[in-house]
C-alpha cells in the first residue's frame, strides 16, 4: 500500500524517465495522482495502485508560496 502522500512531496521511482530523472513532484492527489518530472517538467497521471508499485522512496517537499503550513 502507498504511504501517505502530501502535495509537493518528491517521490523517487524505480525506473528513470527517458530524460534521465528519477524524481517527481506530487501535484494532485486522489484516485489518480498527478506527477511532474523534476528533470524535464513532463506531467503524468498514474493510478494510486500503479504508483505504489513504482515508488522507491518519498521525501517531504517544500510548501508552495501560496500555501499555509499545517
């Protein structure tokens, strides 16, 4: 099962994106999760179950300037 994700967390996937980057930023949470490649800026959406299989590690990201810290 996928550990608890928050917006702006950085996830490291097991396989590299074609641009060479392993790291992605979480932009949207729900049944599908939207990720942005930190290497080239590509946006993808993955079902939560598929992302759970691909994740290698998760690190907390910094909040966006418009967000209030919780």
